[in-house]
C-alpha cells in the first residue's frame, strides 16, 4: 500500500472498528445507574478487604475509603432520583 492509500483507504475500516468498539451513548439516568453499580461493587470490595485487614494503618485507610464510597453512593442515588 502506498502512503495515501494507507492514510485514506484504511480510514473507513478504522472508523468502523472504532464505532463498533465504542459503547452506545447512555441517557443521563442510565449513566448514573452504571456509576451506582460500579460504586456498589467497589464498596463491597472495600468492605471485604476491611474485614480481613489486620494492620491498623491499612484498616484506617480502608475505613476512609468505605466512608468516601458510601457518600459517593448516596450522592449518586440522590442524583438518580432527580433525573427520574
């Protein structure tokens, strides 16, 4: 392939590949629901780690993380209520 054919000829294929890989656009409420699911998973994981932590420094850090994730989850749930 020459320079121009590789530059312009492959563009359509690259655009099609990028479009296929890109997720569909979500509504604001769907995006918040996705964020809630992600945050709930992170919160659950942090709780699990906290239950098994023995080092006081790590426990303290995990407690702070749980607190932040809990607040983030509350904020997201309130945001979802306003969007619905």
